């Protein structure tokens, strides 16, 4: 990285990010990132504003369960061809266009569900949105990995995470600004509905980048189809050295961060911050923290290597929760909200880029959608079910104690990473291809 700066200055450093496929990965990230924030950050803010208690809000995070199960239907997304559409635009893009049309409708209905009056209707549309968003992630993750050559994987992943965080920002700050009476005052239905237009960047990216590498036909016989679609991806992964330890690491690595993210907005509401204060700090500090943290992700990897980058970024994310503990102790303090948001955005931006690059490297190009869905599903279990008691923790220990607990539960993930590192299970080379798959990958690369 330093050599690049010395030879070509700032332009040479930035140029890899602005190549066509990393830019396409950025656009894909916007569409991938916005639904989850609507289901976590914005949803918890909304529920707190209409008087839902924080224990219920903690378990409402469980409505995102489809993210934890998406590996079950990922093999179908990998192989089933949509009649007519697949032949016209390719496997990945066909699924993307169909899922995004359904997702747009679901997000709009979620915004119109009035949880303070119809909690059951709200829960239904939240689950439907989570299912469609998880399915969109299967498609986008596989498509992104396939369109990025190895030389652009780190920069493309960084751009994808930048897009993802941009989608988070639009869905978090933008939706609240649209819906809030202190903002545009459009209400939650229209606020969510307009945010649903974030499906468009991925459509533009897909039309621009063309078909993915994974356009092979399914086997004709049913036995061959089942083995190729369901058995082979899991068999190939679990035959690797350290596969179980890797999955356990993916499960718990970001648990402390997930607990904090789920209960942050309810704490902001309880501490008495107005919508205007929340929006102003997030629009300024959140945006620049997002830009800085995500931009540092790829250089961070180049400088430290995968193992050290995972450890240091995990440590930074854990320590960033100290600022929220101080905010909780101070109470209504714009200064400490500013510091806490800035710290979280920078450290989380670095951590997400490093972690996503790690997961991308574990996914085999022959089974991209299925294996990446398996890995991210395990990550989502930590974010969803292991973090659902967070409302009870906040109720029992108060907000300061809650943030201390989030730091404690981050420690096992760092300890397991050390074990993986010592045993040589932390990969630095990405996207291995199994025996028997090299021919179609070579043909796809030639295209």
C-alpha cells in the first residue's frame, strides 16, 4: 500500500476502488444493506417511539430469523432456473430482479403495519421482508463474489461494504428523517416505501456488470441435481480442516457488536434525545465515520494480513462500546453521542470489510451462493437469536452494565480466533476451487 502511494500518490491508491466491478459491488451493497437496517436499527427506533417496551424490542430482533436459515434455500437459488428470465439475463440477475420486486412490496407493507395497533401484522411483514432480504443477500453475495476477479476482491469487498453501510445509513437516518414529525413528517408508511427504492442501485449494477460466472446448467437427472445442488457444497466445506471451528468463530465473532446494535436506538430514545439531535449527529458524524471506516478496510487488510486484521478489528469493535457505556453514564450528552457514533462507525466499517473479505475467501467458487449463505447464516444466528436477550440484560443491569456485558461477550470470539490462527485455519488466499470444478471456472473466467 505504501509503495502504491509512493509511486502514484493518492490517485494510484484510489484507482482500484473506481474500477467498474468494484463500483458495481458498491451499488450492490446499497441494495443489500438497507433492508436489515429497516429491520433492526430503524425498527427498534420506531418501536421505542410508539411505546413498545425494550424486552419486547429485544425479542423483536428474532423476526430476522430468515437470515439465520437462508443456507437451507440457497442451493435452490444456486441451481433452479427461472423460466424465460434466466435464459434472457442469466441465473443471478433473474433471481435478483424477481426478489427485488417482491421486496419492494414487502417493505412498503411493513411501513404501513402500525405496530402499536397491530403487532401481529407488523410481525408478519417483518418476517416476509427478512425472508426476501435474506434471499436477496444470497443472490447479491454470490453475484458479487463471481464478478470480482481475485486481484479486485479486497477492493471490491471494501466498496461493497461501503455500499452496504451507505444502504444502512439511508435506511437508518434517511427513513427516520422522512417519517419523523421533526423531519419531513411523511409518516412511517411513506418513509419505508420511499426507502424501498434502494432496490434500484443493484438493478443498475446488474445491468452494467453483466452475468455472473455461475451460469452452468443443472444436471438433468434428479439424483445428480440433488447431489450437485445440496450435497456437494456442504460436503466440500465440511471436509476442510477446521471447518467446525471456523463456523463456531463465525457464529460468535460479532456477538457483542450485534447486542449493542440491537439496543442502541432504544437507549437513544430513553435518554431523551430528540429526533432532530439524533438525525443531525448521524448525518454528519455517521456519514464521515462510515466513509473513513470503510475506506480503511482494504489498506487494513493489506497492512496486517487476514489473521491480524480480524483480531485487531474485533478488538476495536469491542472497545468502541466503552464510548456507549460513557454515554449511558452521562445521560443526555450530545458530545458523547457524537464521540460514540463516530467511534462505532469507524471501527464497525473496518470490521465489516475485514470480516466480509474473510467470508468471501472461504466461499468456494463452485458453490458460491450455498457456502456463503451457510457462513453468513451462522453469523446471523449471533446477531439474531444469541442477542435477543439483550433487552433483558439492559433491564437487569441498566444501560451502563449492558454495554459492559457486550464487551465481555466479545471476548470468546477473539479467543477462538487466536486458536484458529495458531492452528493455521485463518485463510489468506481466497476462493479455492475443488477438483472437478476447475473447467467451468476457467471457462467462466475466459468469458
